[in-house]
């Protein structure tokens, strides 16, 4: 069977997209063509490490093989990326893999760290009431190459020696509801020989609590963050109804406990604080009881307000008191700073697309073209 036929995406050029192939599929293609096996590695390196957009830029492939590949396939990258820059330097990238649907990715600079928050779905299958993404409903799962594309886009916009230091799956969507594509993407992101070479320890998957899939995270070797946000079932039912019906609080906490015992890894517990809803001292004490014996750190996230939400952000004193209760019980507790809220790039705010005219539109092609010129000159 021709590996390109039924498997790869059909981009606008009508040729299959090389980026849509897994490494195994690319190896099969190279074998079908009778080329040496290392060609597949070279092609993958051009795609992920050099980020070329044109097969002709793969200068260590013989000319006739480049010509053959050009006739059979193309490299389809995001062509029109909108980049919104917040006052604090946070950047939000928007692009459309299909008409009328946008993927949102957030790049957050903090000191020497540069964190990229990637999306795994457009919209979300879950319906957390404090989250703008949840309000837009589920539109589509992202494919593996569309998840990786978000990292490639961010890299296109960096100037050396800047580099992304950590990746968090905390953008749009529930990553464990799209685990096959997420697993495949993580394989490409962590492969050191031809992929992007991220250490799995620098990648965090955040889940609303799909307990049955915690084992997948352990298998991938990445970090687990659990979005808890409640200390009673009633509260969680109000805030995260869909997931709480599937995995009530008791089951979720048992899953966290089992995960931390089996993996000996430290989980991150995310707790969005909503004024008057889950931010009382009773909540803080109940949280201590729930988490006792689980190896974890706690991130408190004061709610980032948006126009269509009736929830409010608690005041600073309440947040500090809540933090003090957990600290006193021996937990590592951090209050997450709100980043990029002026471009609706903060936690829980993804899903609203501001009018393009208000912001800069930065085509990634310019960065890529520059890079490809270098490759042509020096390759
Ligand atoms: S908080 Fe996460 S899981 Fe819940 S609706 Fe938003 S994106 Fe989905």
C-alpha cells in the first residue's frame, strides 16, 4: 500500500502533507521508494529541527530524490498566523487549520523561562462553568501535527538564543480526551534524534480529572497536573459538571493518590479560586484533608475574569490566607500570576477571538523564509 495514500492529510496543494505522517509512516514511504533507511531520519530532521517549508530545502537529499518527493508530497505549515502581544510580553498565536476555526497557543515569558501553553482541541468536550473554552463547546480534536505545529510556530517567532523551556498542555481542550493525537505529538516533541528534543520532564499535561487515563500519562513520562477547583462534590458539580459526573471527587482523589504512589512523581494540583464560591477557610482546610498523603504541589489560580462570566476574582488577602492554611499544613503552594489577560491569553480565557484589526498580524512565513535562505546558503 502507498503509505501516503489514505493516511496523510490532503492539503490545499492536493498533495499529502509530510508533517501529517508519523515517523513509522515516513519510514515505510522511504522503504517503498527503495531509499536507505537514514533518509527518513534526515527528512524528519528537516521537518522538525530545521522547520523547512519546502522539500527543495532538504539539501542533504540527492536532487533526484527531492524531485521525487516534491511530486509525491508537500510540507503544509500554518500560513497566516496572528500574533497578539500583551503588555506583559505574553504572546497569543492564532491560526486556522480549517476555515472558521482557530487554534490558540500562548507563549509566556517569565525571567529566563519561556513556557508554551498548547491546545489539544478546538473548544472542549467538557463544560467547566468558569472557562471560556468550555462555553464555546467542542468543535474538533487537533491532530498530532497540529499540536506540534503550535510549537513550530512559537519557535518561528523566537530570536536566538531564546528557546522554549517548558511545554504545558493547558490551552484549549482536555488533552486526555484526545490522547492518541497527544501521545503521537509528544513522541515527536521528545524525540532527540530527529524531533524537537524536549525532555518529558519539561512537559506537563493538565487534565480536568480523566482518572482512567492517568496511566497514559505515566507511560508517556510527562508531568501530570490535575485541575481540582473544588473541595466538595456539590461545588465540583457546579464548576465542572461533565467530568464530575464521570469521576466524582472521591474517585478523582483516589486516582491522584494511586498515581503518586505508583509513579513516585509529584503531581500539580491546580485550584482556580472563585470569590465566594470555593475560596473560604473551610475550603482551604478541606483541601488539606483531601490532599494529605498525596505527593503534590498546589497552584492557586485567582480567577481571570471575562465579560460573559458572573464569577469574580477573590481579593489578594483571601488568596494569601488560603495559601497560608495550605503552607501551614506542609504543602508547597504557589499563587499563579495572571499573564496575558489583556489579550485574553490567561488561564480559562481561551476561545474568544479579538478583532484582528486591533492587533498585529505576523506571518510566520517571514521567519521561515529567512531560515530557509540560510539553509540554502549553508546546507
Ligand atoms: S477548564 Fe479545561 S477541561 Fe474545563 S472546559 Fe476549560 S478547557 Fe475544557
